[in-house]
């Protein structure tokens, strides 16, 4: 999308949002491109299940902790 400086200045917030969404936004003056709006932080794309098989859970990893185990985990000593 190419727009004129005046249009960019009156609707800057909207154009920034469009650039953040991945649209190429070029600001021009008298038909000559001046600047391009683009995110400074690259949008990360992660595929679901990309880490499948990279971790291993021990049997019982999700079992409830006993009161003494909780105290030990929290660093609470006997009373």
C-alpha cells in the first residue's frame, strides 16, 4: 500500500497497525517513495507440535505433591 505524506499523517495509527499486521506500507511525496513502515520486531511463526518428541515426562510427573514436598519445594523448614 502506498500513501501520500498528508494521508499518512492524518491516519498514522491506522497505518502502523496495518504494517504490524504484515502489510507493506510506503509513504510517498509527489509520487516518490520516501519511507516504508515495517515492524522492528519480526513476527514469529511457530507450527503447532513443533516441539513434539523433544521432551520426556517421567511417570507421575503430574501427581499431587504431599504437604512435606510442598514445604521442601517452597524452602520452608520445619517449624
